[in-house]
C-alpha cells in the first residue's frame, strides 16, 4: 500500500481524533507549566499515540505477511476495499460496537480508569504514558489505518505506515492540546465531511490494487510484442 495514504488518512481524518480524543488532549495535566514546556509535553503525548500505532502496525503487519506468504494478497486487498466501501456508505459505527461489546468492555473500563489516574499526575513522563494508552482506545480512523498497514504485507512497512498515520494526526491534535478552542466548529464539520470521500478513495485504491496485483509480474505484453515472428 502506498505509504503516502497513511499520512493523508491521519491528516484529513484528524478531525475525528479531535472529536474522540479531544477531551483527553484538553485535559492534559499542564499545571503551571510555561508555554515551551507545555508544547514539549503535548508533543510527548502525541508521540506516545504514534508509538502505540506503530506497535499495532507491527502486530497486524505480521498477520498481513502471513496472508501474503499464503498467496492471498489480491483477495485480501479486494475484500478490505469492499469493507471500506461498506463503512463509507452505511456509516457503520465500529467504535460503538467495541464499547458495548462484553468482550472489550472490561478492558476498556480499566484502560479509562488508568487514563483518569494519569491525567491527575503533573509529571513529564505521564504525558507519554497518556498517549500510549490513548492509542489503544476504540477509534474507527485507527482501524482504517490498520487496514492499510495489513495490506503492506510486511511488519516493518506496516509499523512505518502506522507511524506516518500518527504523524498525520499531529498538527490538528497538537493544536487541540494547546488551544482546542481556536478550532471553529465550522472547520471541524468541513473536515468531517471529507472523511467518507477519503474512505471511498482508499477503498478504490485497495480494490484496484487487488485486481491488478499480478499484472506487472504475469503479463509481459510489451516484451511479447517484440518477439512476434514477422513475415517478409
């Protein structure tokens, strides 16, 4: 999967992060820190999120590698593309599924309790730890990026994909951490409307990639044309 799509997902989809993780970003324990230290700690928080995303990429990249080695990469790409189209057209709320699932509700409750405890601690390491845990919260945008990571078929490439996704979310999330009230509702709504279009674009890329996966390797049309016997 093209790595630039990871940064694009993060950049354009970060308004979703503002809606979901904005309350945590605005509640970071800055205390009486000066602006320079506050910016540094806000960066630590966001880099913590990106680090968790990279770990998720590494994990799912191993799964993707297994699929690729089994020879199902084309089918995987097409199936993932169709799933993304369904998400775009039917607006399926995956986050709500995880929140209300009996399997995940217990761990999520403990995760939120740990986050609440860290948000009361005014110390430099706590910002990075908050980011690490924040990256584990249910997020449809992260799941979308994970799909791209799986399609790379390589653990390191998948980790890089998720890292670029995290960096894409950095500008808007950093702004929210420092001055969330400056982001107008109109601006956030405008970006929110772009998400389905981005999802459809990603889905089309996945499907086309699956349909043409073997094309460069199996069809040597140009070379074959040069080897056609000519009658004189």
